[in-house]
């Protein structure tokens, strides 16, 4: 499969705001080591909470209400763990040593994922070129949903702002049991294979092993151990994915793809019209930054501008970095947006409605 020509950012000038911002963050915010320790405690605590909830399924699952309660708690904890701990570890931001981050990422396999694949999807494609058509694979998921202005427009897209309410809750099921296989074996629009020379054979083995192990301990063991009918346990397992996905999708739809989103395209030579740091601020938004609950649940997604500018820093630092970003945004006349939770979600579905019909050239959001 042919290689794509990677986009090239505009070279930063001598008065680049990000150089100054990065120096200030390094000399002030990063000196607080307690935030680093809190991140580790939080991450390990979430791992413990997940497996405690799973143990409670086996111990108390003969009670149907408790079965569903602990399955749902597993789903919520699974997503919060991913958004916080796995996300930071993938960026090398959870532990100081890279090998410790790598070891921690292997826990992701217990949830049915493949951390080798996801790291390359997320860092090499989404973080390198957020919102850039044909490069940001986290946004370009499938033809079921149309977000990019250059994506094909089908008749059913006029209803996507309605039917995506029912598809988004299936997000984790799609990721684990469909999307991963498409990325490993699919040929159509497989951008992972266009930027990765070879997929290691061991990763293919790990892919199947992780899926089998995940189904075995989360679904089949409860069916063997508990006295509940198999279909009740299946329903509990399904509710785990539905509730977890609904919580997680909020983070995914609120930070890059609202009704005012920009989708910068390259020129004929593959050049983008902004510097790397400017690009991150143009295409990224924050939500509910003042909510302690949202910050705890969503980690680096509420303060997502800080995350895209400083991906190698743990999410517990972001609430202290964001005020610095806001100050620089005002001083240098830079774009910065922070929405309340409800506004971010509403704006996303308005965007879906707009992208489901033939676009006016003034609505493409190009820069």
C-alpha cells in the first residue's frame, strides 16, 4: 500500500508564542511533583476499582440488580481508566520511565484492546495531524458518519444527527470487536498501514488472544460461576459497554468536532497554513474546565488544548497549565474555546446535522 505524503506545518518564527509558553510551564507548573504522584495513585486506584467491581460480579451476581450494578460500574471504570491512565501512559506521561509506561499499557490488553495499534493510531495520526482530512483517523471512523468536508455525502447522512445517538453507545464494542480487525486486516482506507511499514506478527497473535481473554473472564466465567440465566449475564455485559461508551463518547465528540470545527487541508505541496502549536489551538477545544468531577472523570480531555500542546505531561497538571494558555491566547490573539458540557455535546450534534446535507462553501471551516 502506497505511502502518503505527510503534511508539513509552517515553520515557527522567532517570536513563537509556544516557545515562551513551554518555558514558563517547565519553570513553574512542572515543579509540583505532587501532581505526578497523584496521577499514579489515581491510575492504580482505578485499576484496583475495576477488578474489585469485577470480583463483586462473581461474588454478588446471583442478585440481578447487583449483577447489573457491578457490570455498569465495570464499564464506567473501564472508560475512566482508559481516558485517564492509559491515555497518559500512551504518551509516556504517566511514569517517568518509558518502560514503566509500556508495561502499564499491557493492562489495556485485558480490556480487549491492542496498545501497539492504538498508540500508533492516536499519536502518529490523530495527535500529529488533528482534524486534517485523510490523516486524523480518530475522526475518520467509517462512512456511517460524515464529519470531514471532503468525505462522501450519502443520503442517509441527513439523519446522522438522529441515528448517531443510538450508535455512539456501541463505541467500545465497535472498537474491540470490529475496528481493531479493520486496522489490522482491512485494505480500504487503511491509513494505519500507510504509515506503518509492517505490523509485527506477534501483535496479530496478541490481538486474538486479548479478545478471547476479555470475553472469557468478563462474560464466560460469570456464566459458568453464577446461577443466573446466560441471557441475563449477556445483558449485564452489554450494559457495561453501553454505559461505558456513553460516558466516553462525550470526551471524543466535545474536543474537536463541534459546529465551529476547522478541518485544515494541505496545499498542492502538502503544506499546512499554520505552525504546529497554532494548529493545535485552532482545531482543539476544552469543555467543563472548572468542574472537578469532569476533570476527574475525563482527565486530559476537559483541558484538551493543554493536552495537545503538552501531550508528554500528565493530565493532573493541565488545570494549572490552562490559565497560562488562556493568557497567551489573549496576548497573541490566539483561538481558545471552552464550552460547558451540555453546549459541547449539543454543538457536536448540530455539526452532524450540518454535515449531513450538501455544504455551503462558506461552512467548510478551512483555514
